[in-house]
């Protein structure tokens, strides 16, 4: 699931929440999104927590690309 009209994956926003001290306004600025879009994405996360958390866990388990 992506933020409608912006192409940012919800899991990416959720994964960045700790980096902005759980502040939706800072998250919106970090991704250049309207606050309303961030709030909608966070609401989607709350309703689909298991799905998004699973994606975050899968990303964390993937080995880093070697250059």
C-alpha cells in the first residue's frame, strides 16, 4: 500500500517514525507530504499493523547489497 497520489509506501513511512520521534509533522516534512496524507497512512497502519510489521521485518531480514 502506498500513500495515495504520492507513491510512498506506507511501510517506509512507518519505518521512519522512530527517526522523527513519532512526530507526524516531522514525518510529513521528511517525505514532503501533506500532514493529512501522513495521518491517513498512520491510520492505515493501525488498521493493518500485522501486514505492515511483517513487511518491515522482512526488510530488516534482507541482507544488505554488496557493492
